[in-house]
């Protein structure tokens, strides 16, 4: 049997996995950095939807099918995320399948130290909220608990690291966040967990954006480009991918045109090269 550490986890995107020889190295922390509407969310949704039917089955040779998928949110309602995913695909039985995804809603912890009124985000009574605030823990500590409780060999989608980063955008808190994420990367390797970190491009300063990119094992950049006739085209760049980038560059596979459909979700079409 192939060494588990050398196996790959499929992205579930049929037009991309063959290019990656089956998928991404397990234990990778992958930063999905995107322009507004550039395709990073569609990438994550398509991966989730296409991997779901594989869970519980036998892993093909050289691949590792996730034991579970966890979707972590900080500001969005679980039902809102599920509704968006279901409405984005024409896939029979998806509404039932998506119930097997484990959603971790950390919005109460996120909003507890904000000016947002309690009754906008918490259904609990005022006494319960006061007790919870007296035992307040940093959002990173709560995220650590979620990570620790995740099964080995899982896929985790974090929606989004932008929310956490903007709350930590001052020097002393920023260093805490970066240190935490570097530790996050280590535990991902130990537990063989693949992590997608969604980050909106341009919200943070360039230096901080680069610092997060440096921490990640891979950076996939999703952006809009003008094409002939002033039409806009989504493109995806492999900005960085430890252990994978040399193989892509040897074959000039670094930049791809992308399309998004209701039948296939995120698809790579018309491979484009960097010269």
C-alpha cells in the first residue's frame, strides 16, 4: 500500500484533478485568494459538492477520500451557505447530501466583541449571553477547538479568513493571527487534513496579504482579466504550490481560463500558459 503521507486528496473538480495527478497533497493549507466574484467560492463549493458522493467509499490507489467535510463560518448563517450551494448546482439529491457536511457556526464568538446588537446574531437569552461573555475566549481559541475535534483525513473549508484577519488588523493581534495560522498548518500535517482558506483580495494591505500567502502551502489566485472585445474572463493562477509547482511549470501549466456552470460548477477550460 502506498504511504499515506504520499497520497493526494482530490479536489473533486474533474477538469483539474488530472492536471494535479489526482489531487492536492494531503495536509495542505491552500489559500483561495480571489477578486470579488473571481471564482474562489465557486472552487470551494464545487470541490465540496463533487467530493460528497465519494465519502464512505473506497479510496482509489494513490488517493485519499476525506473522512468528513467541515465548513467553518464566522459571519454567515449555516442555512444561507447551504441554500447558496444548493441553488448553484443542478444536481439531484444535493439538498439531502449536503446534510452530511458538518457546519461550525462561530458567529456568536465573532460578533460578541463587536457593536452588533446581541439579538441580531444570537437566539439565546440575555442571561446566557452575559454568562458566555464572562467566559469569553478569543475566536482563534474556538477555531483551535474545532480543528482539534476534526477527524483525521478531512477536508475543512474556512469561510472566510478575511473575517478573522480584519478583526486582527493591528500589530499585536496580527502577530497572534499569523502565529496561530502557522501552528494551524502544522496540525493540518499531523492530522492529514486539507484546508481551504477563503480570502478576499484587496481587503488587507499587500504586506499582510503576502504574509498569509507565505504561510500557506499553496496559493490559488482567482481574478478577472479583459479579453478580446473587452469581455471579462475569469482566470486562475497557481501562484505557489509547495511540492507541486515544479511539475506544473515543467508543463507550462500555471494559468488557466475558468468557467462556472450549474451542471459542472467550477471548470478549467482552455489551459493557458505563462511565457
